[in-house]
C-alpha cells in the first residue's frame, strides 16, 4: 500500500505571522510531497514493506532490505516526520499543555519553562539539517532528543509526540539564518491538545512502539 500524502488541515496562511504562507506552501506541496513520492518508489515491488505503515517501516529500519534501506530511511523519514509535524501544529494554538502530558512534562523536566529551554536548546544545537523531538522512551518517560537529516526516534524504539523541523527550508524564507527566532515563534503554533492525544496513545501502547512493527511486540 502506498504511503498517503496527507491532506493539510489548515490553509497555508493559517499560521501567520509565525510561519509564513509561502514557506508553508513550499514546505508541504514540494518538499513533503517529494519525500512521499520517493518513499513509495523505494518500497515499490517490496510487498513485505508495502504491507506495513510508514511508522512501522521506520521502527524496523534494520530489517529493511539493504538495497533500499538508505532511500527508505531518508525518504520514509521525510514522509512520516512531516506528516507528524503538520499534525502537531495549527492555528489558534500555542500556550501551555494541560492534563496528563503537562504533568508528564513537569515530572520529566521540572517545569514547562525548563522543558521549553531544553527543547529549544536541542533544536538550536542540532548541527545542520534535522529535528528536535519530545518522545516517550522505552521506560515510559518523556525525554528530549535530536536527530540529523530525516532520522526518526521510531528507529531506536522511541515514540514521538512533538517535533520541530530545523531544516533550513522550514524557516529560511522568513527568518533567514535566525533559527533561534523561528524556534521561539514555533511555540505559538504547537497544538498541545493533539500532543496530549499522542502522548496518551503512546502510554496506552505500553512497552511496544505502537506501530505494528514486526520487532515491537
């Protein structure tokens, strides 16, 4: 089954002034679409991969045939990472989390302010292209991590609930080289309600990765 290019749930200008419409359109309709197309090309003719979700494939990356593993890691990561990215941001968002995820953040980091400082630091110090993440680890605790390029926490058994794209294409048209300014603006578009849902789902999945991966149960 081909990986589905997701429908964006809001307009390109819905995140103004924090993320501009031109960046949104280019990022979604060109960068993300290309990742999806190349991911599908990589798994074409591989029925053992086509039967899995994109998330499950990344969780089983070491079992992906070597002849397509690099393409799957790069383009599958690009496809899945961006789908989650659009899902956890949105208009009329921002503020602070509530409920169970808020309590988990406080437990893991001491306070929301401390979480924000550490998440921003991870995003700022990711050298070159990549992502910063809030993930649920194998012990059922929240932690912050960063990855290069399109690598996914799923590949090391961690479940993402929040992420920020720090590839230059995510911010350069508006912020140029001012990555720190973009990161600060990002907090105004986080959909904490959706992050809370993802956290609850990850917790409910227990000690499995929740992807249906062949090696997770």
